C-alpha cells in the first residue's frame, strides 16, 4: 500500500508531532530511571506516551534492570518482545509488578 502524498506543511507538522512524542517518552523514561516514577504508576497512566512505549524499553529504564533481566521477565510473563504497555493484560501487568516491586 502506497503512503499518502503529504504537503510540505503536513510533513512538517507530522515531524513536529513525532519529535514531541519522543521528547515526552524520554522524559517519562528518565523519571523511571531516576526512581521518581514507579512501574505501577506508568501502568496506571492513561496517556498515549505511556501506552505507546515498548515494555522492554520501560523495563530497561528501571534501576538495576538490563536487557537480559528484562527479556527474562517478559518471557516469564508471556509478553512478546515487541509489545507496548497499552497492549498488556491485567495478569501481565501484575506479573511485572511482582517481578519488579518498587
């Protein structure tokens, strides 16, 4: 399927929107990394920034959690590698909260 043709103004607006989303996601992950925001708090957020963040990226932002431990926790909870926070079920969220209590 071909992408729709965009005017230069539409393209610029889309680029700005994407930059804002990346900045918001980075700010949220930095708060998680600093310990100001818990995993449960991110799960409780009802905004696109939290919902569209990949679970693996969120787990790796937790203090003391690296790629291997994040992958193991996701595998134990039955979470696919490309899953986003908004697509998690209640049991998967509970499993991650149990694995990484804060």
